[in-house]
């Protein structure tokens, strides 16, 4: 097979847009946000400033750091424009976030040249037409193309020759792999694995024993560039989720309850807009040391209301915090709903009470027809007057959100 898969990724996207809109910020360390760093320029990253970091810590690392509030409509407009440029060369485009996409140019080389030439043209057009830097990786598989685009940053192009894939891949740090976060990286480092090549040489049973069967098997295959996934231009939604970076906050009700209710409101509204609901609720809690813990519960019928989703998530988060009492600080909360079904299949009654202790009891009034009607009324008002026109009191009257709503919308997974 030839290297025809492209992964195009706009560099430090939100910060780059701010420097584009205000040229006086070019070359300076900037961060989008305030209480929490939502995004950082490469100049700020050089000082160790990272997304999700508290504003106080960021200023300690970089005293000259400049915070900007963000231009969210511009992020959406420019992100869409960049992906449209990629789409000018091939219909096989799989967008995976606001600022990155995969593309397969196998059937387009007779029109636009080799994959490398197409990648160079894409980068040139994005720079000239939009004024933004973009890095592109070209390889035989999606996983390797994404790694190549990371190696190409900032503002570069890397083409991986199929004849030298293993040499290219095995010398790279293991954290460049899809699915290796801070916790997995630390676990691998404990057994002396710091490069992808070292991971590839680990016996399968040892890796699965360290990381779990599914994760170990997946990473082992990717370390040898075994990735059969194809470009999917239209993916059926399997889940809907959102997460909120909190900086570093005490693990207290006054912090996590408003955040969970806001996330539940967002996710439920998006699901209703697609006439979907889900049976499985998963929460993610990340502590100050970046270790993340997930917990989930699955019901026999879908969760029908915003209030129900919020209460289920709250119960799961309380269980996590009770188990990790020694962790006084949290830095991120997330909710995901999966096992989706059309709302026509949703029943109002949920069998939540029973012998299964993992199914937390919660207020059955959250399942009532009145709550469903209230959700619909809120949706109608927001559709006409905007999201901020109305909200649930427990969210609106809660503590001020560290992350602007507009940024949350951009960061949430699209259905």
C-alpha cells in the first residue's frame, strides 16, 4: 500500500487565531482563558504552560504570559474553512475535531499530484487564504499519519515512506501514540518503556497485565503500525460527551455539582436535538496529578431527562471521590452517554431500584413527564432567544463557570 492517508492539524489553533486577529500578539506567549488555560501559544508552551492548567500556575511559569478572552465564532469559522480546503482535494475526509481531520487521497493523485504534493498545497492554501499554520502527516495508516503530523509540528510536513515505517516509528517517544496519556506513560516508564520500539518488544501478556487486556492489545498492534481503520466520512454517533477543565480545585460539592449539572444540561440538549437518548452514563474525574478515573453505570432503558443525567453523574462522581479520599484536588470532570437509541424507544420509567448496588438511587421525580416537558420548553426558548435566555436554577445560580460556554460547545464531541 502507498502512503495516501493525510492527517492535517492546525497548530496551537485557538492561540494562533488570536495572534492572527491581533498581530501585536505574534511572537508573544499568550493563553486563551483566565482562571483556566484553555489553549496556549507555542511561545507559552516553551515555558511549560499547558491546556487545563490554572491561570495562577501558568503565570508562575511564564510571568510575561498574556491572557485573552477568546473569539469563539472565529474559531468555528476558521476551523470550518481549513477543513473545507482539505475537502477540495478529496471527498474522503473524516473530521475528528474543530481543527483536525484525516483524508484519503488515493483516488485523487491523477488530478492533484502525489500525496506529498497535495499536502504541500493544502498547507500553502491554509497559510495564504486563512493566515494560519497547519501541520500535515502523510502515511499508510491513520495512526501513523497522526503521529507524523505531531512530529511535523510546528508548521511542518512529514511523509513516512512505507519502506521505513518501523524505523521512523520505533525511535519516537511512547506518548505520541494514540491512547497513551500521562497515566499510561507513567506506568510504562516504571517498567523502562519510553519509546514505541521498547513497547513493541514487550511480550503481549506483560503489556496486557500492565495496562489491561484491551488497551495492551491495542497499543501492541499500533506499535507495529497494524491499524486497519479506514476513513469514515459519515460516522454514526455511538456516544455524546463533554468535559470541563477546572484548573486545580478542591474536590467539594460547590465545585463539582455546578460543573456536572452544566455538562448534563449541555449533553442532554444535544441528544434531544438529534432525538437520541442513552442507557450508559460514564463520568471521568481527573485529579491534580493528572491521573484520571472513570466510572459508569448501564440501565435497561435510556436516561430521559437532564435532571436524571445530572443526578446519575453526581452519584458516580461521589463514589469516585469517596474511593480516592486522599486526593483533595480535582482538575477536570467529564460526562459521556453511550448506548444511544432514538427517543421513540425511550420509556419514562427506569428500573433504578434493585439489588445492584452500582445503580445509584436518585430522585424519581427527575424521570417524570413534567421534567421531560420542562426540557422541551427550555429547548424551544433557547432555540428562539439563545442559550443564555433560560437555564436550570441549579446551574444558573451555581458558581461561575471557569470555562466559557462558547468554548465548551466547540470542545464537545459533535453528534
